[in-house]
C-alpha cells in the first residue's frame, strides 16, 4: 500500500511521541519515515540555511512513496521551492508556508525551537513576520531533549513550559499561533486550553493538502 505521508526525518533518536510529525501514532494513514543520514539538529537549525547540504534530502525525496512528503524540521523552509520542484506531489518543508495565508504580524506568533537562528531568510516573502517570532527558552526541557538527542522526554513538563513560554512572550492581541517546530504539536492540546487562538503546525498543513491523514486528536 502506498503511504499517505512520507516524513523526511532528521538523523535523531529522541522520543517521537504521538502528535510529533515523526510518530506514526499521529496519523490515520500509512506513514513512511525516511531518516536522513548526517542531518543533525545543529546542522539544520541554522541562520544560514543556504549552507545546508540538501543532497541527502534530494535523494530521500526521490525515493519517497507518500502522497505527501514533509520534513521534520521547519528550518528547512528555505528549501521549499527547490525541493517541491523535484516531485509531482505536495511537498511541505515547514508550517511556515502557512504564512502565505496570514495577514497580520501583530496578531500572529511563530513559536520556534531557536528564535536566535530563525529569521527573514527562512520566511521568504513573508519576512514582515520576523517580529512575530518567539522561541523556546534556552533552558527549556524540550529544547534540551531535542538538542541533546536525549533518550527520555517528560511530556508534562514540556507542555507546561511551552504554555508558559507563549504566555510570557505574547499579548492579548494574539489570534494565530504558528508552531515552526514539528516536535511541538503534541502540546497543542495544552496550548488550546490556555489560549483562544488558531493553532497552525505541520500536521494541520498535512491535513490541508491530504484530508483524513491526521488523527483528529492532533488537529
């Protein structure tokens, strides 16, 4: 059976819990996970995305069998047009492509893994949203798990810290929250309970182009 979704996953081993783009428990369809050799978090989460060696991603993309192909790191948004042109199916590098549909940076926040490295170069023609970028704290549990490729994850702690981060870095004018990091959707329930906003992430983008791909609990 042809997979509904192929995930081009960084070469990491930290826990991929339900709701994470790299967890098969996030999907209501057959899912193919292709690990990209040598693609580390440190190498992809960079303010110089033009320096990323995308050759391994190109190879994986050409081998991908899914109806939709996605990546597991939003920092690859810089390569959206380049990689999308290589296949005849939808390709989603990042939830940041949703910015094409949004209008108001003043009511939008982009929650990223590292706000010091995500910038206008990643946003392309939507660079006006640079001032909307907020980031996980440098001492956040989830950031330590991802960056250190840890073997354990305290999801309750990660959810609490993520909510606290958004609360501390946004105002009451917030209407739309974009989760750049594909490891953040597991905490969308906690975010939705804390904030009356639209939440956009890589899973909602997959669902947009291929309905009934994502389990309803993660939409």
